[in-house]
C-alpha cells in the first residue's frame, strides 16, 4: 500500500549527478598488444649471444649479458622497433 504524502515533512534534498569515470587511455599504435614468449626468448638469446661475441666469449659474464639483452629487447618491443 503506498504511503500517503505528508505535507508537513520536508522534501528530501536533491543530489548532484555522479561524475563519470574517465575512459582508460588508449594504447599507442606502435605498442604491441602481444608478443609470443618464444619469440621474445629467441630475441633475448640472440642479443645475449652478440654481447658475448663482442666481449670475446670470456667466461663469467653470462648472466649480465642475458639481463642486459633482456632489458634491451623489452625496451625495443615497447618502442615497437623490433621486426615481427
């Protein structure tokens, strides 16, 4: 049963409309949506090989070569400069 209106009760306060959330930013066109993990690992291995070649394959720096190559490949992938 609906309630009867009471003229003595104050009217409810009106609310301001809610603000809508900003849409998420769009990705740049050059940003890759997906990189195959096997392809990425191959690019890193190749870059690490050339780093080792440049230092004459001296033992003891394999991990540094790999980590530097990984950072280099990831930076290139984010810039979109690596050929697919």
